[in-house]
């Protein structure tokens, strides 16, 4: 039984689809019901098990309702993937306080709220796995990403704390840090940031963007028993971006 936040498009949709293909019953989440139901319907059409639950994961009350829906309809929560996120490219001196707070809420506070709510069930049930979708920018930095990089660095720190705190009680917590992935969010960041796909390909040792499915396969492995000795750690899926270190 798995919850994937922000799973109506992009990486989240690919993760929900991959987990369902591996046999998990999946809660597809979005702030609105219709986009989530579209993905859930497609999973069911392929023979998988999925329900759609609308919830704003920045709201603790709605987060509790999201987890309760998984428990009620699927029988519990064994896997949580904190995928919902937002990006922003703006010079730091122009970054509005409201935008700073919005990104910290979506990219850091929301994963904590979801992990906390899900872990209460996992700990009482004897175990589970939490996978946080961080970013290559949780390991390095670029101009104009003050809020985003701060949140993703924080998310990796949160992963380490939860991983060591809950390890002895059967709950693993790990993070996946994608580089540039071919999604609409990345396309929007390109438009706002004044760079294009060629710039990314030139800078990435593997010479291309990732597909959402490549990230999803790593998430599915980390959530499986094959990764049973992994916790409080992170995996880069960035085509060598962080390792290269140049421009």
C-alpha cells in the first residue's frame, strides 16, 4: 500500500505507475480530484489497484485525511513517496517573502507533515518505507534558487534524521535526488531561468535529461526489500551532474 504525493503528472505519475506495476495498491494524490483520478483510472485499466485522493499536503488536516483514506480503503500505508514539490528561479534580492515561504512549505514542511502522519501508522504496524524526492540542488547550488536549494538541502537533512530515528522501529527513510528530468516543471524553469535543453545536455555527463520513468525505477527499488539495508541515505539520479562540478 503506497501513497505518492503530487502524482497526477510528471515524476509522481511515473512513480505511482511503477509501484502499481510492482504490485502495490496506490493512492494517487493531487490538490484536485480530477487529475489524480485520471492517473488512478489508467493504473486500474492496466490491471493495477489505485484510488485518487485530493489533498493539499501543506495542510496538516488534509494530510491526516490523506493517510486515513489509505488506511481505510487500502488497509494501511507501507510506502510513502513525498514527491509533491515546486520550483522557482528568481534573483535572491528579488525573492518575495511569500514565494520563499511557499517553496519551504511545499518542498520541506509538506514532506515532514506527510512523513509524520504516515509514520504513526507504519510504526504501529511494524514498519514501512518513506522515500523523499529531493534534488541535485540538495547537494549543490545554482544562482536564483535560494528557496528551492534551501528546501532540498533541508529535505536531505530531514531524511537523515527520520532514517536514524525510526530505524530500530522498522521504518526506513531514504531520498532520491534527481537532476534535470524531462517534465513540464523543468520546461517552465527553463523559460524563467533563461536556459534551454541544450545547456542542460552540454552540462550533464550523460548528455541528456532523465525520463520520469528512470527516476521511478530507482524509487521502486528503494521502496522494495532489495534496499532493506538502506536508510538515512540518498541516491543521486542526475546523469553525473553533481559529480562533474563544472559549467
